C-alpha cells in the first residue's frame, strides 16, 4: 500500500513540476540592464519597435540612454510625431500629434521630469519665404500628457496680432517659467540709409521673452540693435517693399549657468551672441563680421545651429552647418573662450562623416562621443570622435530631424 502511495505521489509531483515549467503567466522575467545587454538582443522593455520612418543602419556599442526625436516630413504640416527611443534606436514610446512637431526634448528640473515640443499652428501668422514654424509650445509631464501651452505674450510693440512662437528653440526653467522666442513681422525705420533704399522696410524681428505664469519679465527685440542690419550675410538687400527680410534668423538660445545670461545663435550673421538677461545688453559676439574674438580661418563657422555648453560648462559647442558654395560639409566645433580678454584659448573641430547638412542640425558631447541630429540630411548618429566609429546611425529617406537629443 505504501509503495502504491509513494508511486502515486511521485507521478503527481512530476506532473506539477511539468505544469510549472510550461506555465509562465505569473513568472516575472528580469530585464538585462542596458549596459550589459548583448547587442543582438532586442531588450524586453521595447514596447513598440515598429516604425516606418527610419532604418537603423549601424549599431556597435552606443552609450546607454534615451533618445528624443520628432521627425518632420512633407510641407502640409498636417501630421506630426514625437518619439522616445532607447540607445539602439528602438521605439519605447511614441505619440502622434495633429500637426508637425519639432524640437522635442526632456527636462529634469527640481525633481520633475518634463518634456516640451513646438507644434505647428495651421492658422498661425505666416511670413512667406521665411524658414520658421509659427505655433505654440507644448509642455508635458513624464507620460507625455499636456500640462501647459505657451504662446507669445503681448508686450511693448508686440501685440496679439502675431502670437505664435517659433520652433527653433525654447528654454524650460520651471513650471510656468520659460524663455520663448518668436519671429515677428515689423516695419522699421532704423535700417541705415546706406543699405536701405525704400525707407520703411519689412523685417523679421527676432523676439525673446522670459515669462513667468504668463507675465513677461523681460523682452529682447533684435530690431533695437541697428548695427545688425549691415552685418547680415543673407536676406540683407532691404530694397523690396514686398519682401520681409529675415536678416538675423535666431535658431538657438540657452542660459549660461556660470552667470545666468543668455547665449544665442544667429544663423544669418554667422554669429553667436551673449546677452545680459534682464536688460538685453550685448556682452560679446563670436563669429561674423564684427566678432569680439579673433578667429583664424579654421575657426570661422558658417550658418551654425544648436550652440550649447559642455565639459562642465567650460566649452562652447556648436553644429557648424557649412555653406553650399563655400564649404559643403558639416562640422562639430568646440571653443574654449576667455570672456574677459575676448580670446580663444582652446579649439577643436570634427568633420562629420555624414552627408552635408544645409539647414538645421544639433550636437551633444557625451564622453568621447558626439550625438548628432543631422537636420535636412535626414540622419541621427552617435560617433566616437576619437576613432570615427559610428556607434549608432538612423537614416530616413523622407523624414528630417531638426534636432535629436540623448539623455
């Protein structure tokens, strides 16, 4: 009897063990940490790896992190998308939006995670022939749920007639506290007579506003500085009453944490300018025809984008687009500046081994790599600048990436 009982118990135990091996519905599978994951293994937290926007053409050993991109395609602006990718280019999260989205990025401030992007306004004020995105800035929580929507405020000579902001850049400081920029059409009378043949000239006024809870703290208007008119390298004829002249083309701004002032990039001047926050006073100018810093031939940049600081805020980093007729390849440049003596005390350049980016573009420095958004060249790449090795490359036949960010 005991033998029958033991035999039956053994059979039941074997059966239960077999069932446990085949039933994984309640088993928690551990996820291999990013930095330890085999390169040929798709991580299990890739909740949605399906997309038909770009191809992943190179993966060797990308740095851990998440990537924020907002692909743009077409000219109708009737659809848009924001995407969060892992370091291998696989989609972790994506969200479709009604119109073109641009400059999608993440902010980690005061223990809060926020995302922001500019969304194109199909009913926004359009200046024909001007390369900009009239719209509004969307601020979201960590789950991409909208918590704020920002437009240009009426202040001084700026009215609600043109209340769209421009998508080139935006600075999140805290909830309700932002720095925004806009392209604003104005008729001006202070263009120097030597270059203005029609007296009342229509121009794009580059407007910067710092706002807190919808109230303007201070505002900068580029047309208050007439010296810029004669130094523009594009859209500088000022002789046609039917043309709106985009002579500055602000495309980048950020707060210098060392002194709390604002560093801006003006594409059509080939110039980076530091402004005093609160007054708008020009502190220094780098590049262009009136640089305060002596630059040699290799240090001269053309139609630059995305100027930031890196190396513990000691190095000025920028995406040097180049110019079709002068230098039709793009570079990453690093400047170490002595701001007190207006001298360049350190400089590096890196020729990007990708197609020429005529417009747009971004770069971040992370260790010994550059993370690059290729703008109108339709790529995103992570490159070891010491060896030239491509750690990650995303390419698209139709979508461009104004900027790409990695965190």
